[in-house]
């Protein structure tokens, strides 16, 4: 299969569960046009994926197309087998699944099989390798990638050696939308005293499922201001998250927080509370670099 | 106010968030008739509570009525102030809020204010004191009361000295109905190998929010059978719950698990996994005894 065309203009799609973002990348790797909409995989009916990519090409041009994320999951278009860790960028390029010959492919996710635990990711791997390729992160570091499911990934020599997923974002969203705490979690989450207090409690890791109910009791009994409940609860979950993520990090490990700025900001604040500084990296830039790199390796 | 009538036939209502159970109790305290329906406090419109109790009397007779549970919360009919711990059965009787003079009252809940935490309960307190009064539990013991929000209550001399709430039931329900794990959590939860494995992990208390995502990864990568995912996840949450609850219990403390038999059964299995035996007590019997006791103390 000739890969020449993949070094011309291409379209990159970050196709998640509830949203998709598509970018037209010129041969230099710069993004010329983009859009985001709510047609995540759960918003596309079975059999409607060909139409869904035709629509992307209508908007961004008739170019070769590389897709990553939940589009390759058992709930997506075609299930693409995971590449096992340790894995590097070349492993992704070598295990693409082509939907249209030479014209459209899905990037595989990564899996980790440890002695006592297993883990999977789909989508973040493109950002991880892209960030290294673009020099946004060093080849050896610990990356925290907050989102619906936060990923802590250990990079060694630019390869992902292991990673761990934490359900922080999804749990906060369930609590905010559906739980007995829902009425009090609709205020914006902000770093500050209440957030810090939550982080400190979460870091102790004593009793998360008790401390979550403690938010309700605290507000009812006047120990926690209702306006601070969301920040405190987010801090509690992020503190528990940091506790697990940092358990992997020796003191010299450089920590990077990558993803959407509003989330990396909160995690960086939490890390500061632990006495660890962290550099924030924009996940979108890393994604574009990652797709460009994979496209350049298609042979 | 004359309390004589409260020693005659009365109606007891356990009025929760999503359900209510009503019992007609004869002067001996025996339940002669009962019903349960979905008219929990969220199923009754503002202003419709008088009609909702008229309906109870249509079905069970025109008797004095004692209500307990979320009916006394800020989302219920009338907000009844909490009685602070340590508290006994007489404190409940002394702080009823009468809706109809001498004819209908709401039992207060309990609150606990510790140095570092606060807690509240509404409804379980009637069962706790009722269980002591009926000789179902000893006056000194640790009671685990599983439900949407599990309560661990320490009884000393028949009084509740402190308690702690854990959001186990609600979290399991959110995960089962709304999370990325939802598809795999609709099988029955049963004690057994997968449940025990979950309990053991939850007891270690390392990383609950990571281990929950581990259920998804484990099934996808063939480490956990899909049919066992619900039992394992329930075990994980119950293990974390027991870890917190037992942190209060010295080795000699007798442990009682009280509530609905399908839940007490699971917690008893989890406790056995920790090397602690627990006696199971039916919560409904304790509720009836508790209401009868409060009614008998109305002066």
C-alpha cells in the first residue's frame, strides 16, 4: 500500500463517546479548518458511519482520513484490537485498521496487562505520542490526562510502558447530574480553599464513599457552604485520583498534565497541593501532532 | 397534650425518597395490615401531603399516624430539626413535630457532629431504637444498616453515640444505570468468588475510582467474566464500605447487620470475608417496634 498520499492534506478525527472533533491538516501539519459536534459514537446509528464520514468530508474536503478514540471500540464503527504496552508511535501506525483502502483508517488503542490489573485506552495514545514528537513533553515523564476517564501514563524513551485509568470525571458527572448531591453540585468548580480541602481529604484516601455523603451532611449542618460543595467534591475526587496516580511516580519524575485547559488547570492546582509542580500541555495540539506523525509512518 | 390515644391502634409510615411503607399496628404492637407504594417524597407534589395521608387512612383506617424518614427532610413535608447524638429513643419522642394536633406527627432524624466530620440520618434511627427495645440487638453493638446510604451506628447503653454514612447503594445504582459499566452490571449480585475478590480489593482501599474502571478493562481483556462483573463491583464497593465501618469497631464489638434481607445477606458475606461474624436482623420488624416505642412515650 502506498503511503505517499498520507503526507498530503489529511483529516484527523478525535471521535469520542459523546463528541467528535475533526481537523483538516495541511502537509506541514498545521490545522487549516476544524469543527466539533455532538455526533460521538452514541450519536451515530448502526450502519450510519459511512454517511458520518461523508459529512466530515463535505465540510473539510475530500481527503484521506485518520480516526482515533471510541470509534475503534466495541461500541464504535469497527472494533480495532488494542496494541499492548510497552508501545510506541510506530506500533500505532503499524496496526491501523483501514476502512476504505488507503483513504480512511482507525488508530488502535493501547492495553496494559499487569500482574494484578488490566487497563485500556482509546484516543489518549495519539496525544501521548504526538506530544513527544512535537517536543511538548520529554520522552521520559508521567502524564496525567484528565477527562471522563483520567489516564496516568508512564513514558520511557517516548514509549508508553504502563498506564492507569481513574473514573474521576465520570463519577463527578454522575454525582452532579443524578445523585442526592445533584442540587448542590451545579456551581462552577474552582481552585481555592474548598477545592484544596477536598484534595487533602481525597489524598488521605480514607473513605471516599463516606466523604461523598459527608458533603450532604456538611451542607445540612452548616459545616460546608452550599456554594463550595462542587469545588470541595471535585477536590475530593481529584485528591483520590492523584493519590493513585502519584503512587507510581518517584520524586524525580517530571509530571505533565495534558488535556482540556479547564481540567488541566484543576489537576495542576491539586498537584501543587501535593507539593508537586506540573507542566500543563494543551491536548488538542498534541492530538494534531500525533495524527500527523502516524500518517507520516504509513507505508 | 394527652397521649392516651397513641397506645391504641396507630399507623406507622416509613416514608422514604422513592417509596413509602405504611403499617396498621394494634395496641399490642402487632402489624395487622400494611402496604407499600412508590409515593416516596419525590412522588408527592408540593401541597399534596394532606391528601397523601388521607389516602393512607382510607386504606388502613382513621388512626393516629407516626411518620419517619425523608418525609421530615428539607425535601419532604415539614423539615423536622435533627436530634444530636448521643441520643436515645426518648429524645425522638420528645422532639416529634405534630402536623395535626394529637393525630399525626413526624419523627426527627439524628445528626452527628464530630471534630472532622458531620453526618445525618432520617428513618434508620427508628429501627435502631426499635431493635434494642424489641431485644433484637443488644444495647451495646455496632449496627451496619445497608441501603441507598449505608449507616454504621455505634450503640452504647441503647443510645446512638455516633454514626457514619456511606454512599454504597447509591453509587452502585448510578454505575448500574448510568455509567460506562451499565451494560455489564444488570446481572444479579451474588456472594461467591467474584464478590469475595471485589470485597478483598475494596478492603485494601487503595484506589477505588481506578478499580471501578478496572471492571471495564478486565472484561474487555478477558480477565473478568462479564457475568461476574456485577458481583465483583458490588463486592468492591461493599469492601470499601466495610473498611470504613470496621475502622470504628474494636475486635470485641458485636456487629449487627440490619435492613432488607437481600442486602444484609451480602454485607454478612462481606463481613465473613473479613473474619467478622455478623447477626442479620430484619429492619421492618425493628421499624414497627421503634414506632410502637415512640408512640408509647408520647405524653
